[in-house]
C-alpha cells in the first residue's frame, strides 16, 4: 500500500487504524497522534472518489462552507466551544480559514482542507494510506475506528452490515449551487444581516410577489434527477431540497430559505415579499453560495430556474447543486454511548455514519472516538460523556433512542432541563450552556483530558 515517506516501513507497526479522512477521521487520528500513538489513517481518495467529493484532500467540505453558529446559545455554537476545550483540529483550521458570515463560522474551503491535510501529512505519528478499505481489519489492529462518512464505499458497507448483523438506512443530502460573484447584479439587492445581527455578510436578493410566484411555478415544473430503482428518496429535514419544500405549498419557501422576516431593503425601507441570500464561499468573496438552496434539479434546469431570481439573471454557476446518498447506522441498536460497537468492543464508529448530522457534530464524535480508542489501547475503560454537555447529550440520543433513528443535529432540546425553571428562552439557553461547559471542564480535568 502507498504510505507516507516520513515513516519508515519497518517502524510502521500501528496498533490503531482510522478509516476515513473526513472531519471525524482527522479529529480521531489527530487526537491519537497527540497522545503518542502510531496511527494508520486510511483514505481512499483520490484513487477512488465518491459522488460528492472533488479532491483527495483530507477534511474536504462538500456541502456548505459554514460550520454553523458561533454563539453558545445555539446548539452548534455550544458544541464548538466544547470541542475547543478538547483540542479540536477542525476548529483550529477553521480559525485559519474563516470568512465573514455574521453569527456563523464559515471558512474558505481550500485553506481549510489544505491546512488539515498538511498538519496530518507532517505528523510523524500518522501514516496516511491512500487505499480503499474493503473489510474492517479487526485482526490486524488492537483498535479500529470507522469514520468512513455518509458516502461509505459499497465494499466496506457490505462488510459492516455483515459484521454488525443489521441493515443500514439512508437519506439524501443535497448540495447548494455556487455562483461567480462578478456575474451577480448587485444593483438589484443589498448587503446586510437579518435583524441587524452581525456584519453585512449576506447579499440579499429580493423578489416581488409576482417574481416569487413565477419562481415557484417554474421550480415545480423543472426536471429533477430521479433516484435509481433500488433507492428510496428519504430526505433529512435539515437538508431538504428546495423543490421538495416547494411541493408542500406555494408559501413554504417564504417561511424557509426565502424568508424575508427581519430584512429591510434600504432602497425602499420595506420588507420584500421574498429574499434569496448569498453567502461568501471564500475570503476574497469571489464565490457566493445560495443559502438553503440544496437541490436535485438537473443541471440545465438549475441554471434556467435560478436565473429567474433578478440578481442572478446573468449568473455564472461555478458549482451546480447535486444529490447523493448518505448512509448511516441505526446506532441506537448497534453502538454504545462510548461509540463502541456492542458486538466488538475494540471497534468504534465516528462521524455522520453514526447518525449525527452536520460538520461540527461529525468532527466532535471523532474527538470522542479518538479519546476512547486511546483509553482502550492503554487498558482503560472508555468514557461516556455527561448528558449535561452537548456532545454527551448527542451521543446519548443516537445510541439510546427508541424506535427508528433519524439523523440529529446538536440542539438544546437534547439537554436535560435546568433544576429551576427559567422562562426567558435566551437566558435558559445561556444557563444550560454555562452548565454544559462547567460540567465538561470538570469531566476533562477528572480524566486528565484537558487540551494543551
């Protein structure tokens, strides 16, 4: 197999393998390497690509370039703060690659993945192997972490099903288009933020009632990429294709990604009928993504329909939307809250394959898997994170939920209630966040896990 040149072959006796070089896999490998373990990190790209990835870089972002809100009163913001306390490589890279996005943490994709790839390639404790893993190598390692993501290869998927004795479920994840900023008609919109929160980081493209209704009409008529015969279209609510939302009613989009509430057009002093928001994709602002416009329309139809938006009449699309199958485990039947497989204690899973949703949650599970793999290698018991923390609550949910598991974002509804009721929602979330961070700090100190 192809191996890093910085680790001589005769010294390559790693006791732990991490399968997958996405956000979860790089966090797990980084954590183990930092603790002094030799890690074999397997990534099949670029030798074998997925339907969504474009490069062979580690931690490539294939959907949005946003890692979610920063404020600790949001689920994503709280989880990021917890990850900082655990020494997250993903957040370290995000700080280097950040682009303006109001209250959200958005990154320049190239800078972000380049930074992580370089850090892991240069780490003497990490042996990067560019090969597809077709079977989980339990006999070759003391501990194995599978972080192969929602686009796990067919060969590995079959082996996982065979070993765990359970069938997968799947849903579809749709990718939003990106346009060349030079081709946007900025005279027909304005830069600003909703409710004047944060900087003027979003370009707002207003539509009149007539323009909106025409857009919806053509969206519903547009040709779509149909799933293959053996695939069942089962969309996750958090990443619903825009045309699927439109099928629910003509005003559905005005209460979703085209919601005008809190946006006042400075040219008219009024709230428009509907708005499409564009967000910077890179530091230079030369690329802009359509916020919330995930789609499975055919490429020609995307160009035709999205150019009905006045600001985008002459837009050049540098990336069109697409749809791909996402695969995840029924973790509530298969995994412990430590992320260990119930059947195989030395086998752990991390990332979206576990049923968590989004970049940040995926990366966070990678840190936990890395921590627990390290404990197994030292002969220690793996840890179950406290339910009062966002990461602990999320892992508790995906591994204990009754019935069928659907992918879950980090949300405050997962956290246990406060001892005393707090009526104000913002204050209640702040107190829950403060409790989470205090609990995690004490937990990390107790187990000597405080990040350097």
